C-alpha cells in the first residue's frame, strides 16, 4: 500500500515539475512575442514623433511598455514625448525609469541622453541645480554630446556663471557645434 501511495506521489511531483517547465517555456515564448509586439508599437510611436503627433506617439509608447517593461528606450522615448507635451514631472519619472534600466543593463549614450533630457525637464521646472547635475552626468558619460554641452552652457549663463558657460560654448564649438557661436562673441574673451 505504501509503495502505491509513494509511486502516486512521485507521479504527482513529476507532473507538477513538467507543468512548471511547460509554463516556463510558454512564458519565455510569450516574452519574445511581447517584445516583438512592443517593438511594433514603438516603431509606430517613432513615426508619430517624427510627425509631431505626440498624443498618438504617447498612446503607442504606453502600449509598447505594457508588452516590454525592460526596455530603457521605450521609457526614454515616452519621456521625450511627455516633455514635448510639457508634462515635465511625468517626463522626469519616465527618464528615472529609463535610467534605472540603463544602470542595470547598459552604460552608454542612451543613458547620457536620458540624463540630458531629464535635466532639460528639471530646467523647464526651474530646478536649475538638478538640471545642472544631470547635464554634467550626461557630459561625463558622453563627452562629445554637443547638445547637452550647449544646454549646460546656457544654464550656467542663466545662473550667472559666464566663465563656465564660455568654457562649454567653446567646447561645443570645438566639436563642430555652432549654437553658442554668437554667445562666445558676446560674452567670452
């Protein structure tokens, strides 16, 4: 009797293990499928971003994120869209999420761009010290990001630090950026 009961329990345990394996395989394939779906939504969102149709882009990025919560790029792009819609607090939250993902999975220009964009949103909200901190992080990661260098220069100037503003404008100019050219002539020796 014990032998039959033990054998029955063994079958139950083996069945449970097989079921868990099958469920795991299903989740893995579903995850791959979700990533494909998410990318399709993101591609559509990018098309709308180029067309300046930010409300539509936002809805497609929301859908992309429901299918892939790991991609830093989707959170970054949604932050960009929210920034364009002047939803700065919400944009900052998305850049925070993107930066969390970049920190875990990679360390690259995407991360630098998220710092730069988050900094621009802080600046739009009048949070200059936080903006400056983010611009500096971005420029530290990507030393040739002229967009962020110029944004930091303009913020330094706005904060009354003409010396640092001139250093950044000159650096951006040396990298081929003309944005600060007029400012250099007016304010830098």
